[in-house]
C-alpha cells in the first residue's frame, strides 16, 4: 500500500488547495520550489505537524535559478512599455547572446513544448534540473501574482456589495446581491499545462520522488481539472478506476476525520489495484460534520504519458479531488 501522495504540478499552493487536499488525505508530498517555509507560516505549521512532506531545494540548486529570474525581472522593469527600443535591443545588443540572458531563457522555455528536451546539447542532470526549476519559478511567480489579484478583486467586490446593501437598507448582503465572479477559482493548470507537468516531473524525478518505498507506488493528486482533462486528451489508454461526483468528506475539526482518511486511502489503493471499486464500498461519513467533494481516479498508460512524467511504470495513477 502506497503512502506517497504527490501533489502536482504546482510549486505555489493556495489555501483552498491545501484545504482540499487535507480533506481527503492525512498528508502529502510537495515540491515548494524553495529551501524552507520560513516565509510561509501556514505551510511551516503543517510541515511541523507532519501533514506536508516537502522536497526542499538546496541553496546551490536555487542560486543560479534565482539569479536568472532576477535578471529577467530587472530587464522587464527597464524595458516595460518600450516596444521600439525593445525590438532594437533584441536585434542588435550583444548582451542577448549570453547563456544567462532573457532570449536564451525564452528559447529554453519554448523547448519545453511538445515534451522535448534541449535540442542543442545533451544536458547533464544538473543542467536539466536548473532549466526545469527556472520554468517552475516563473510559473510560481505568475500563480502567486494571479492569486493576489484574484483575492484583491474579491475583497473589492465584497466591500462594494456591503456598501450597496447598506445604501439599500438590507440586513444581509447576500439576500439581494449575486455572488462575485472573482471568486479565486481560476485554474492555474489551464495555462501551459504540458510544460508544467513536464518540468515538475523532471525535478521530482531527479529528487528521487518516484522511487518505490516498501513496494508502494506513488499516487499523483491534483486539484486542477485542466491538468486532469489534458492527461485524458493525450492518452489513448485510460482506465477509469473511480468517478464519484458527490462524496461526503470531513471538515478539519471532525473527530472521525483521521479514521475516515485511513479507510479512504486504503479504498483508493484497492481501486488502483482493481479491487473494491464499487461506490457502496466507499467509507461513509456518518456524523453531521461533513463537506461534499468530488473525486476521479484514472490509470494512464502509454509512451506519451511515461515521457511526460519521466516515469517508467506501466500505469500512472492520477487522482483529481475537489470540494464543492
């Protein structure tokens, strides 16, 4: 029975994603793209409780990547909004022939598409890790900024709704005003999906995250419907092991949560092995403390999936989880 639940393909994790994962699983493994959780109090607390098992990066692994990312951001700040000069710089400035410049970075990012490694040279493991980390750091920065913007827009809408309710003399803002569209539910996995999976799996493979421990196989878990749909679209051989549109799960403070999660994980492992996949065998939430969720479990196989995940197992189990 596996005890490795690998959250993918993101290095930035939102509070909503955390709540979703920990509603189904007692703990999970995660690539944070950092050397520690010093600046993330929530993640640090969960780490200390044993609920997150992070694959931290070393200072050596991060040093070059952070330097390149800072060069890119500085370059963007300097030339933002100046398209004429930008075209001239890209064409004439010898600075852009350097291996550490933005053009080189851009070409490497383009090389991720279609699941291709760097076409120029056979990269060493260290170089491949640096390249994958660079992409993940850029994706992480983008996800963090998008989440911050979504939250600010949501707060703005909430303030506007309260003001409108006060002006109308309503006791409850929700009684007359429809919910905000800026609800923070945007799926980051919808952007550069293949590149995210490919670079994430490349880093995790070099970290030894895919090695079997005690005969168990890792289970890949995601909260991104876009990621799950993408895998289904490119894979010719898919076994739908589990698909439950509405399942009751425990809230954080439920006293029976740990016991339910134990049986739930055991149920998933039997489903992966082809045993006990009947929905009525699913562990039940028998108290009043519960939420509703959704779960889909597919077994993907084929050369395309194996290359995408840098993983040689015949079947790759992927689980999509959501709270409703």
